[in-house]
C-alpha cells in the first residue's frame, strides 16, 4: 500500500478514541494520512495527537487563510486515494446524504471525486431511527462504502448495533477499497472478502413475527421463529449480496455480516423497509400481523370483576408486500413474498401472488401436523407468473441456499 494516501475525517463521537490506533495501522502499512478534525471530533481527540501520529498537521477550519489561499479544501479532497470518515456520526451521515457543506469536513466530502468509506458510530436508537436508515440507503445508493457498525455495550449504557468497527476491521476495509478490484465489496467477519454472483447487489430481507401491543405486557403475535428468513439472509450474504435484514422479535439470532434493523410492530417494519430501499431484491419472509389493536393501553389491563373480556378495537396493518410490489421508481427488480397456508396451499398462494403483485411467492403448509412453523425443516413450492416448482422437504438452510441461487440466476 506504499504511495497511497487517506483523507481521514474524524467525527464527534466517543469512538474517536480509537482513531490513534487506526492511524498507527495505516502508517505501518505505508499509507499516508491527512487528518481532518470536525469541531465535535476535537472534543474527543486532539489535533496534536492525530498530527503527531500522522506526521502531518491536522486540518480543522474551513476558513484557514493560509490553506485557502490556494483553495486548500479542494486540494485536500482530490489528493487522497480514499476518503475515510471515522467515526461517522448520525450528523455527518445526514450532511453527506443531503449534500450540506457548512464546515471543512462536509465541504471536503461534497467536493471529493474519490471513493468514500464510512465507519458509522452512534447510539443504538439513533442508528435504528428511520432518518438514519434513510440516509444510509441514500449514501449506499451514491456508492459510499461502509464498515460496521458492530453490536455491543455502548458508552451510554445501552446495548445494540451502533459501535464503531474496530481499527483492524476498518483497516481491512481500507485495504480492500484501495485494491483495483475492491470497489463496493464488503467484508465478512474475520475480514474475508465477499465474492459471488450477488456481489454489488443490495437485498432487503424481512424476517420473524411482529408484536402488536395490547397493553405494556401483552401483545398479538404468531409462532414464527424467524429461522427461515435468517437463513435466507445468510445465504444471500454468502453469494456476495449486501443484505439489509429487517427483523421482528425472532427467537433466532440474526446472521453475521448483514445490516440488522430490529423492529417490533408491522408499522415499524414498513418504515424500516422504506428506509432500506432502494434495493435490487426484496424477500418478504416476515410473518407480519394483519391486525393491530387501535386502542392499546399504556397501563396493564386489569380484571374488573364483571367476567367480561376487554373490548379491543382492531385496525388493519400496512400490507408491506403489496406496498413494495406496487412501488414505482423504487420497486426492486425482484420481489419475493411468502404464503404460510394451512389448506389449499397452492391455490391460496397463487391467488396471493396475483393479489399482492409480487414476482414470486414461496408457499408452504404450516399446519400443526407438519412441524414447519418453528421447526428446522421446510417444504415449499416456488410460484412464479407461469410456474409452480415444488421442492422436496429439506432443512431451512437448504431452502435458503436454493432460493438465493434462484434469485442470483434470475438477476443474471
């Protein structure tokens, strides 16, 4: 990597304490570093520290009369081989997505013609917020590369996705981005490079049940474990796709190497899918509740001694599959739905595909006697506009691999 140069923009987050180690790794690899500190970033690490480690003076202000005499911000943005933003805060991502340029960092990002890699870092609720996910989708659509975030304990005391990737993982992503064949490839765990027929493709997968609250302790749900959706996300990841995994409260853990967006309700899932688009493929494997309680209470419902059950008012939830299928400019090239039926499986699923407007539908019999709902195996029929392909009963992982391969072939 000798002769390469990184423009390193340090955002304002506690994760900035990891930046000195990242600079050491870059310099050890023969990569020159031009550091830029945002005003917030300077609150978490110092210009002196990054300057000494980088061997170059840190840039902080847009209106430096010496630097700007030669239009310094333009030169900075063009002289590097790669621009790295770490930590990439919610504020910085929002500025990038909207094209704002009100300080040195945002001006550099708008003026650059070089690839950009971001390492997001923020509170879990900020990361999961629809606005952040929308901005992330916009940035990815513009070709911005990402590494992380990781999941774990946070400085604020919460737990979840939002921790900045470790310096070693960021370094691996930088090496990949600087390689001629690197481009938009992402990293698997342990810095393995994704390759396969789905490289460069973005897939949204929904999974698990939704929980529709009745009161603070009760909810309406179904028996979906999320196992099939999880397996599909992993299979598409293994073929090289970038996967946005929108999951309800499943009983299985999400796969590594995908972007996990956790939701509770159908309306939250719809918003998360909206934020994740655009995508090449949408696989709607979640078992979304059709109805929600309109008059859900903020306090636990108590028996009143009358022997009468509470009166629950119900409203229809958004039909996510039909909504995605009916999109205009943002409709994925391939939309795959699921039909969990207990009778007349093929007939009901075929009618559902036409009614929803999706391209394919994966139909299965979830009658209690099959053991499929919540089990480890599945027996499905893949239904398209002019075909119904029945697959033998197999593990949910095998179903996922076969479906992922069919998707890759269809896109090819």
